[in-house]
C-alpha cells in the first residue's frame, strides 16, 4: 500500500499475502484532484483498491442536486457493487486530491481463489448498508446543525490531527460538498457552521476546521 489504510477500510482486514495477490491481478492507476474515477451509470467490470488519497462517492437527484454518500480514503474498495451484480455504477467517485489505486478486472476470480476475502467482502457490504441506514435516520431525526456536527466528528476521527487547543481537520470537501453530505443547502450549512463557531465549539478556515470542544460537538450532534 502507498499509504497506511484507514481504520475500518477493506484493506485493513487482508493479510499481506492477500494484498499481494490482489496487486498481482491488478494494475496501478492515478487520478488528479477533481478527476472522475468512475461515473454513475457506467457499465464497468473493475473494482478499485484505493492506495493513497481521498475520494468522494456521490449521486445526483432528478433535479441535478449532488448528494455526497461517503468520503473514502486509503484501503477502501470501490465499485464492487457493479462488478458483483453486473448493473451500471450506482454512484460517481471523484478524486478530492491526487489519488492512486489498483484496478482489478477479474475480481470475482480473485474471490474464488481467496474464499476468506469473499466473507470479508460480505462484512464490508453489510457495514456500508448499516452506514446508509444510519444516515437516513440522521436526516429524519437531526436538524442541519446536528448533521453538520456529526460529519465534522466523523472527519475528525478519521483525519484529525491534535493541535494546541483542539483537533485540526483539513477538510477534503468544499462547503457545497459538505452540504451535499449533510442533505442540506449551502446556506443552511453556512448557518450551522456559524452557530457552532458562536458556541465556541469550532474554528473554521479555508478547507480546514479546528474543533476546540469535541465533547460539546458530540452533544450538539445528538
């Protein structure tokens, strides 16, 4: 792996031998920031094991509004749904920064040779479905500020760096993309961030947030 896999991502569950075998049947690819890795509606026969950088997974409503479904980092497996069921891609994957990965075309063949990985893949898919269910509950139960707080906590837990006075998160998302991830308008997200700043919970800058009170942010997220 080019970068250490993020906790909870698919590659963290694999042995060194299983990772090496995946590399052996794949080929390296690279995308620049802003490039489309794969597009919703495409018919494709490959999966991507992300080895460095972060991507957003998104879809569009009938009116054209972008809905960000997830942010993924090193170790993530992407595109497995379409390869397994043979249907068009269900989401678009876009590079939030320069990313690298291994594309594997005969992923079903790899799974047939590595039965343990097939079981791990089932667990990964179940985890994604549980996460989707949790977000649907959030949309119905939380206000915009609560949803923004929840997303900031998630980013802090995954990408946060301790600094004097809090936890710094270098945001891979624009404010529009954060709005798409919280199911709210850009204006509502701006208002939510201002509310969290006014409470002294966070400090914001260009594509970065410093969380001064993590526990207070958790309470607001409930």
